[in-house]
C-alpha cells in the first residue's frame, strides 16, 4: 500500500448508522459513556425498542443514501426483552449478508452484533473495530444524498 | 371500614424488596422502601450473569430499579435504616434514620464532577467487593438508583479536618451540603416486609485456605472480576502479576454445612453449586483454555433445569468436578501458585494440585441488620440463624412478612415469587383500605394535535453542567437547530432535568404554541418519563416528545474531539427532528377487566391461590378434574418442614366451600378458553355428564395443574411379579401402615430414570432432577422406621439435595439409623428375584466395590412428570411448554410465575416439581399477580403498539407467528363478491396484549402492519437525514 493511499484512508471519516435496541445494546452504549470509554465519532445511533423491529429495507435505504456502514445491535440470544425478537433479527440479517454483494455493496459494510447492558467496553471496542473496517473498505461508492424533512400525511 | 394504615414498609431494596414494592403499589398500597446502602439493587446488581440462562444480570434488573425510582407511590429511603418499630397488626409507627449523604438528593444531577475532583483516593468499593476503590465523593456504581452521589464522612477531608471543599466549588448544581445531619423520619404503616438479603465473608476470614493471598477470591469478588462493568472491565486477571489465570479452583461449601466448627454455618447456602458452575462456564467463555475445577461435597442443583446446567458445564465446557473437600492451601512464593491438598472421594485418595486462582464459594448468611430487626420485633431465630417457624407465624399474625434470603437460603426466582406472595398476603389483610394512600395524578385535558396541523417543534439543548457543554458547543448546536424547518424555538440551559427547567419547558410550549418537543441531553432510558410527564402537564400528548442522547452517547465518548462531538449532536438532533414532526398522539387505552379469576387445578396450589383471591374480594372459579379437591398433598402423611398439615388442607377445602365468591367445579374439564386479559370466556364440561356445561367470564387465569410421579419399566421382569412389595415414593407415602407387608430390610432407590449424565445413560432416562425425591425419602424413612424400628434401611443415592434447613438437620439425624449408599449409574444396579426377597447388587462409590444384599421391599424415586393434560391445556391457553412438558414461564429469573401472555399465571408442580413450601409461595404469588390485574377493574395498554392497515393485509398470518405475546389474531370475515361468498382473513392487533416490540412490522411481507412511534416512515426519514439536510429544496417547497 502506498503512503499516499494510506493517508487518504485514515483521513476518511465514515458515516455509520447503528440500530440499538432499547433494553440491552442502547443501555450498553450508555454504559460506555458513563464509563467514559472513548470511541470514534463515526456512529449515529437510532433507537428502536427491539432489534426485531429492523426490517431489511432500512439497511438498503441507508446504503442507498450513501451511508458507509450499518450496524445492528441487540440483546444476546436468549436475553431478548421481548423473548424472541432478536432471533427473528438474526434470521432476517442472514439474508441481507447474501443480498448485499449481489447489489454491489461490500457485505462487510454491514454487521450484526449482540451487546448486553453491562458490555460498555465491548460496545466501544465494537465501534472502534467496525469504524476501522469501514475505513479500510473506503467510502461508499454511492453519492451521499441529503435528506429532506417531510410529513407523512397519510 | 377498617382503621388499618394503607401503607407498607419494605426493608431492603434488593430484588426481593423491589419485587414486593412494585407488586404492592399495583395492588393499591403506598410503599416506603428503606435501604441501608446508597442504592437499591442489592446483590443481584453486582452479579455478572444469572444461572441457568446466563442472562446479563444488570440488563434484567436495571429496568426494575428505574421503575421503582419513577413510581410515584414508592417513597425511596436509601442510605437509611429502621431504628424502631412500634404498634400492632395494621397500625405500626416506624422511625427511620436517614444518614447524611452531604449531597442534596433533589439537586444532584449524577454528573460525577464532585468525584472527579475529590482528592481523597483509595476507599475500597463495596460494590466491587473491595476489588477497586473510589474517592470520598462517589457513587456505588454507574446505574445506581437514585443516581445521586454521596460523600464518605469518615474519609472526607473537610468533614474530618476542615479543609478542601473542592467538590462544593466544582458542583455546578450546588448540591453539596456539608451541614447535613442524620434525619429522623416517622412513618405509619399497616404491614411490614423484611427483605434484608445476605452477606458473605471476605476471603481473609478463611486464613486456613490462604484467604489473604490476592489470588484467592470470594465468589462475589470473582463475579465482579468477570463482570464487564467490574474492576478489570471483564478481563480475567490475577491481582498481583496481572496475568491471565490458566487454572482456577472453585471451592464449594467453605464455612458451611459444618455442624462441628463454631465459625461455620450448619446449613447449605443453596445457591453456590449453581453459581460456581455458572462462573466456570463464563470463565470458559472468556478464555476456553482456562481449566476450571469445582471441588464439591456433592452437587446440589435444585431448580428448574438446573441439573442439566451442571451436565452442560461438564460436557460442553469441560468444567471438571472433583468430589471431595480441600484440606489445605499453601502459597508457593517462587511460582506464585496455590498448592491444594484435597480428598478425591471417587478415587478414594488424597491428591495435590497447583492453581493460579481460587474462588471460595463461602457461606452466605443474613446480615447484621437482620438480627437487629428480629430483636426489635422480639422474635427468636433457629439454630441456623434464621427466623424460627414460631417467629414466622407470630410475625404473619402481626402482618409482618419475610422474603428473599431473610427467611431461608434461596435463589432469585424463588425470592421473586416470594416477593409477589408477600404482596398478596398483605393485600388479603389490608384490602379494605386499598387505594387510600395511592397518588392518582390528574392532568389537564389534552390539546388535540391532528395529522394536518403544522408541526411546531421546541428544542432544549442541555449542557449538563460541563458534561455536555464542556465538549459540545451547545450554542452552535442551538443556532443550527433553530435554522431547521418546523423548529419554532430552540434554546440551551444548564440542567434540563432540574425542576426549574420543567417549568421552562412548559412556558416554552405555551409561549410558542408548540405541539412537539425535543430535549437533547442524556439517556431516554432514565429521563424520558420525566419529560413526557412535563409536557403532559401542559396538555401535550406525552408521545409527542423525543429525547436525543448527546451525553452518554456523545460528549462522554468523544471527550477529546469537541468539533466532531458538536457535529454529531447536530446530526442526531436533525435525525430525530425528522421523526418528531411525524409523531402522532398515542393513547393508552383502558381495557375493562372482569374481577373474577379461573383457577385450573384443585391441588394445594389451586386451593391456596383460590383462597387468597377470595380473601382479596375477587370471584373465583376453581376447576378440578377429580371428584375431590386436595390433589397430591392429601396423600402425604406429614409435611415435615412446612406450617401446614393434612388437617389444615382439609380445613382450607371446607373453608373454600363455604365462600359465596368461590365456585368449585369438580369432575370438570375445560373445553374452551376464548379472549384475552380482562375478558376470557370459559366453557367447562362435567366429565361424568358431558351435556352439563357451564360458561362464565373471568379476567385472569391461574394454572395450577400440578404433576405426578411416573412409573418405570426398569427391572420389569422382577418387579412385575411382586407388585405388593414395590412402591413409588408417593405410593409408599399414601399407603396405610397396616397395609404394608412385613419387612426386615427395605431399600429406597433414588434417581431412578432421571438425571442423565455421562455415566448414567440410556433411553427413558430423563435429563432433569425431580428435586423433591431426596426429601420425600426422608419422610419415607421415618415412616418405615416407625413401622419397624429394627429394620435395616438402605438408601441408594447419587447426590443428596438437602439444601433446605430442616432437611439437612433431619438427614444428619437419620443417617445414624439408616445406611446411605452412593452409586454412580442406575444401570449398575441389578435386582434379582430371590423368591421371598429381592437380591440387590450395585457398585458402591467410595468403597469402590460391588455390594450385594437382600431386601424385602423396594421404594423407587421415579421422575416427577407434568399432569397428563398439560399439552392440551397449553394449546388452549396458547402458552408454551418446556421439552419435558412442564409449562414455561415468561422469564425463568424475574418472571417465574407469569406467562408471557398477559393475564395468565402459573404455580406449583405444573411449573416444575417442587416442595410444598415453594408451591404455597408460588400459589400466593400467582394470586397476587392476578389480583394486580383486577384491583382497578381495568388495565392500561402500552401506548406504543402495532396497528394493521386492513387494505394491505393479505391475512397470511406471519405476524401471528412471530408475535411472542399472542397479541395478534387472524380474524375471518365473510364477504359477498358477486354471487360468491368468500372468507377474508385479516390480522388484528389485540391492544391490551401488545407489548410494542415491532417484530410483526418488520416481518410483514406486504407492509400492512406498522408500529406506532416507530413507523416505517419515521425510521426511514431518520435514516435519510443522517447524511445531512437538503435545506435548499425545503426552502423551494
């Protein structure tokens, strides 16, 4: 790898969307904060009640808008606040992994991880690692699209 | 009306106290929760994981702690103790002393600025079991409830030497108050619950086991070491050389189960075997190469699927179990290792081995304040140091109840069920004064906000002292946000959560005529309810609000990158703005609840549940398939360690029959259950006369269908010939003494066809332990000895499950007269017909040789199994069962007697084979949980539920399958299309049952189901706004 290329990669600041479930992973992210574990300012957390709410189209939407990486976090299997919600997430996301390369998106831009409410350190580490991975892959090839605040009048 | 007080004092804020308090408020009583530590949460908050599901302990406990904190009917008195109790049943005057925190609870924002600047260091942390330290200004742990700091008065420089006060000058909230003095609080209550929990000695106490060595830890210390929020952040390290331990020894029964040593406890602490197995598994998950040895007297795994957990630790994780105790521990200074000399009972030798770390599963015992309370109540305790049975009965007469470890050793689910049971018993005593002290908050009428109304958003950006403001440029954020569409007004302030800020929010809403609000501050997990409440107070629907986290997930994690943190704050608020403008007012719909309950199964569990509900004033339908009530319990000769005997059961049955609000339907079978919480329609058929049907409506259902003992095919050729001399344990209990054939030798074989493991294999062997057989054997031994005191009784056992106080005592007494003989596998026992007698041959562990003898009668402990109709009933109720066919509760740790389906509860042998005391506890608990749903005559639904767009719905039923709460039903409507009549299927959400997880919305193939407050449109808009905003286009629009 040439020096110029390496420099370019480290300059790239990825934009990552992270879905966190209210009960475990969002709490784990909070604990990272309370414990002051530092991590890159690359992620924007979108809170859902359960990771089971995340439907595949959300991930595709994110990539369509030029977001560089998407992370879904939920309770560990067996710990789900809604009993089995995360099991459905797991099944759904298996398909996403196989779908992404077919539409020209590196599947490593997407990740599903389980983070408990006591795993603040693991959360920070995950963000560090994932950010680095995205940096290595490089910016999304899709041009960033700016959003528009609209009303759902239905 | 009675003149009892409608308030209850709960002493102890661990999981038992928390559960009791929450249940009591639901039942209509005000609670004073007194906790001596600065935070509630107790031991459970310190745990890393819980057995047997390896749930993250804090994940499941923290929401309950917050619930207590937010409950307007619980007055939380932390860092306080009860000084005295005066009065009598229904009327107590209590003096509580509140110790000074030197931090004003109502002003402290929990930011930690006082702790950061405090120059005092090195005070051992009680929460981390002395494995870490903190300053004089500190908080127990990050998720403490209340989230308030305190100052250690023994270590503070100002309080002891008159210098410093750095914290005072650093506190932007001006919360430090050095003038605080102990404060006496007087309260009046009608009943008292004692839930003071347990303690454990630090390892230094056990000097003979080198407890002073830094690598010898107590089990609680090890728990902290494993915990992700522990002293090493979850990294497994030795404390002196900071290296990973490669070989860890877990020493069981340290300082317990010892009748000889005065410093030791006589009883079994009852949870250590399981907790050590859990710790060994978690260790293996951290680093699979670490060797784990568990040195045990015998493994006691008494609970639902606990035995399988032990087997899993051996077979899946390679945890090694050594049967035998450790004689000595020597430190090897050169290698830093710990050298153990121990007895290996299975091999019959003494062995030596070296370890990097030792974990002492040492005795657990009630803490000192417990004895002060017992003195205060003037009741005595037994030889084990727990309240005596007489004391317990005396207290119950005085409306004083014990729960958790304070009545006897127990694990979390039993404590939780007991908490609910205490609440139910109190509800029986005080039901006439229910709701007298309950605060019902009233709000002004809601301002209608329609979909077509232009959104007018207000934004408040919090600086949280310097916690946010020190990193994020809040002024810049406010300027940016104010420029965005639909934002009418934005401003910043020092502390958004303070009471003056709540007034400011209300002013803003009125001044700018706002119909949506955003606060950008800390976490919605703790603060969303506060702000929702505030906007509701000025008539705005509480769901027209979003809290954006720019502290815990921004300023605190990007402390050295202020510019990026500022940008992130802008991005996040922008994303949430896109959601907020699309929020709709949501309503928590009230569903009427029939004040009647169906109890299925008229055994002891059903009788107790029905009685408790009837005592609380509810209508009860008790359905039993047999001609008589009483179930298995009536067959028992004597119930040796519970305060209830055969006559008591008969008395309860007769009492129940006289109640006008109890309908007993014996000889009856349920043929249909229709509806949901609050409104079930039940159809019952008379078994003898099927045309005789009864229909009635109930609000809740309690399942108490019990279980029975199975038969065995084993040794069939021999045993089949002499049915008069072979009994199951239950049969022997039930038989009259005179009907038993004469005998000189009798044999009780335990673990027949159960507890499958690596050596005890074969078809038909159940994987689980039936829990009760070892104790039933004690009663049967007593029975046999009473009939023939000269008889020689053999008990062939594998591991004795005598963790209950009295069982341990009785066993120690009986083993003088009876030979307890240990075997390994049921397949090693050979029984031949010797004409008059049975010839028994088996391999004895310990003696390590074959033993042969003749026996006249045989008593077999075959597996306890669920009632035969369990599957059928489960289908009717739409509730799940385990692989062994027992009913499966909502959560094995914290919801042991609830089903996931709202309004249905579980108790007794239908849940799992259990001893009668625990059955009774669960039965009271289930009654209490059911009563909670019925007291108000209505239940409130979740505001955030799913809804169906019927036009899009194709009736495929995927949503029905994924819903874990049975909140979706597929309705069939007949429709006429031209000449044809077709049946159209449409999904329908039962609002009363929906918990709002949104799984159905994600799974629907045609996008017909959506989740309120997390709609597809809202989330998509949030995603779109992440990358930035196209303001130009907005202006054009």
